[in-house]
C-alpha cells in the first residue's frame, strides 16, 4: 500500500509525508495497522478525490472545517481494507507537526516506496518520548484547541501502556470541563475504545482522576461511598469498577489460573465474544459496558428492610432505564443499547433461578434463554463477573467453583438440543389450529409456550405427546375462561 500511495503522489508531483499514528506504530513495532495518515502539500480534498478514483476507494469527509478526508479502500481475498486519512498543509511540514496534539504523534517521514528511519522528521522530540513511554502534549493550549484530545490522551496511554507526562496530566485536569463541548459521537468512540483495551478498569480510574468520567456517565458517581451488605467487599463504586475488570477477565479463557479455569470456556466461547456487537466493537467490550451499568441504580433504590438488612429492590430494572437513556445520549446504536439494557435488567436472574441449593431446572433454563435471547450467554458471564466483583479478596474458592459450575450448567443445558429455543418445535401454531379446529388467538401462543417448557424439562419428546399435552392445556384454559365468566355473572 505504501508503494501504491508513493507512486500516486510522485506521479502528480505532490509532496507527501506519512504522519501521526502510523509513524508512531511503525517506530514501535514495525507492524503498523491498516490506518494511514498522510499530510500533503495542497488541497487535501482534491488530492484525496483523485486518490480514491485511482485506487478504487471511496472518499469520506472527516473534518470539513479543516479539509481532512478519508480514502476508504475495500479489502479483497488477497488483502485487508485500508483507511487513508489525507490532511493538507501549507508552508513547512515542521510547522504542521507543531500544531498536532502529542509529541509521539508529531513525527513524519517522507512518503517513498522504502521508508527509512534515518529520514524521520521529529522536531518535537516524539521519538525520545516513545523511548520514555510517555504521552506529552504539545503546548499549553492543546486541549483548548480541541477538547476531544482529553479522551485521546487517556486512550493512547492505555493502548500503548505509556504514562501521561505530569505537565500534561495537570493540563487535562484543568481543561476537563471542556469535554462538554465535544460531540457525543466522538466521546462514544473514544470511550468504547478505552473500554475495549486490556486493563480497562485502570483507564476508567484515570478518567475519573481527571474529572472526565463523571461527564461521560455522571450517574455512576452516586455510587461512591454507598455501602453494601456484608457479602460485598467494596462499595457500589468499587464493586462496579472491579466487575468491569472481572468481565474482561472471565471472557479471556482459563489463563492458567485457579480462578478463571473454573469459568466455562470452549472455542465457541472465544468466537462468541469476538462477534461484532455495536459501533465497531465486539461482545467482550459490550459486556464491560454492561458491567458499568449493572448496579448504577443501587444508590437510589437502597433501603433497610424490617430486619435491618440492606436491600436494592428494583435496581436492575431501573438500571436498565438509566443505561438506555445515557447510552442514547452517547449515540450508541439501538442494538447496542438494547443488548446492554437487557443484560443489566437480567444480571441477577441466573443466580435467582436456583431453588435453594438445587441448581436451576431445565424448565427455568428454557425460560431464561427464551426471555433473555441474544444476550443470554453474555449475561451468564456478567453474572460470573458480578460474583467475583462482590467477593473480592474474600473469595472462597469452593463457593466460587460451585457458582461457576452452576452457571456452566445453565450454559450447557441452554445451548444444547432439545432445550434451545432455536431448535425446531415439536408442534406449531398451524398444527394446533388444524388438529383442534381452532381460530387464531392468544391461547395458541400460551399453549405452545407450555409445550416448549415441558419439552425443555424433558417431560415430552414426541409430537404425539405434545398434542396430548396441548389438548389438556386447551381444556385447562377453557375451564379458566368459564370460571371467570361465571364469576362476572
């Protein structure tokens, strides 16, 4: 790709430089990604348009005010897709670099077919900061010029596992209130990128330290200092952040750990959490987002019952409402909002399905998978993370093992035939209508639900048994209807 871009610019006499993250990553690992930033001398929009036409891509405006455009090149069987961001400059390239955000992003190398580190242009000391593993802002007005850089600084530090230079930290804290001027879409993009990183809990704590987290999800701040029953090691705030941490860890496999080797895990599990969920992110990131919201409504639902025990009745349902509203404000996709809200609403259900010390019945498991649907598996892993986030250092291994096995049982039964709601039904609504000469109506669905629950519990296996049970169910419904009519008379 570099050769193609170099040939394009050379043929048109365009002075061009590779800049930004591509150069930074190239210097760190020699394996940069498929996003390339180019600074060109001249009209970026016109040059980008020609580039898109020449290379078979699509021109996408990124920043109309600054004239920044993207050339999106689709992948094929022989290679990946590429995003080529083209930015124009006038005067010297050094002057352009001085206007950038951080020193490690303010390096350039001439766009030629062979990239030579000896030709690196580094007027701001970016390479030295790379060696020091430091994110350093260029000048005192970096964040005032573009408040979106406040989030970018934290994301870069987490992504590269760098520290933020002390002077830059002070500047971020001083400018934190400017985050309110940044578009919700941009905040969402940076926040989900931060959440997708390994060690996301630490980056959330950095956001909170700088006063940024409270502007992104202000509802979570109320959890600080809210005590919980003895079964919880941390307050609501600490429990929330640790649940995010454990949601990340329980979705990464066994990791040769006595804790995580208890988690049910197969190759199917890995594939499940790698699936795209919303806004360019996978299910692993989304379960961490759900972990953030799972107890968000505890502060307002806290009360003491007649025995003096702390309760949080309705916090799951209210939390789902809070998540829906806040994620809507952040312009998360409707699918992403629905998935998170459902996980928050149902996160207690796997544990509540137990009958005393007895594990959930097949019938209860069928109902769970039917009701929770697309995020039934994800909610089970959120339940595991919630348990670990409650116990903390006081985790008792045997009790954790039993809990993990219970969740594994739900997962196994719920994803195996014939219990899975996705498997073929023994009878259909059409069967009921034709066999019993019925008219379409709500009783059809009620009967089918009873039949499917009985099948899930292993009580019936054949179509004949299903029709016999349907007959009894229809008689029962008819008797109920007669009773109600007689009562009203």
